């Protein structure tokens, strides 16, 4: 592959939450890339290991740059399209903090509610550890929208940002598993799901 090739490698759309994050960042930034989907086979997908330096997706090759890990892809895209982060310093710092918390945390929710964006299950009360994760996520969303949302549907106002992209797979999980959430959370879930790029993923 030559240095001018631009390809985004992602996993199965139905299951790959990390791929959704990277894909949204690339699309929000308007990068012209070829998209290649590698069907996932649990934790052992030889085609992924043969393609990506980390052995995981997403993996972006763009005009000579090779970027793996969804948050690294977000930051790369934001260098090209700075509007992926809020313009104001304090809001931008908050956006990066909550994106990083999503990237490194909420293990219990991830394990109990694996992404499957084609299913809708009967509502059930999550286990206490999962509920604690969900309560924290709801608190993040509520605080962020109150402080920085300016009345818009997304975390930082009228436009989807990288922070929304990082939480989009949580929205997908909540649509699948349907735990009880606040009215404000339900409104945010609906806004993310209705975004044209999220809709295109489905």
C-alpha cells in the first residue's frame, strides 16, 4: 500500500463499538477514505491482527499517517477539523476529559451490555455495578449539557462533537438493553440516534 492510500479499517458494524467511535470521527472530519469492514470473530480475528499494528480496529491510514486506537483517531481528525472539539478552552478541556473517561472506564457496562445495534431487548434493571456506571454516564451527560450545551441536543450544543462520538456506542447499548433512564438522557439518546451519520451506521 502506498503512502497516499487512505483507508479506514473497521469491524462488523453490528458489534464493534470502538469502530463506531473512529468512524464517526473520520466522517465528522470529512476525511476522504476508503472503508474496509473486517467481520469480527470474537477476540480472535486473524484479518484484524494482520492489518492493524495493535491487532484491533479501528485503524486509519490517511495520506501517509497510520493511526490506531479510537481516541488517537479522534485527535488526528481534530487536527484536520478542529471543530470536532469545542472552540472554548474550558469546554474543550471538559470534552477531552469526558472522552478519556469513556475510553478508559465503564468496564462493567461494556461487559454486561455488549453492543448489538440490530437488537432491541425487553427492559431489565442492570446489576448494581452496571447501574453505577450508567448513573455516572447520565451525570456526565447532564452536567455537560447544562454547562456547555446552550440548549442544543448534543453535549456541547447544536453540533455533534468528538465527545458525542465517544459516547455514541453507549447510546446504541441503551437502545438495545433499554434500562430505565432520565427524561434528559432519553432526549439525548434520541438526538444521537437521529443524527445522519449515526443513522448511516445502522
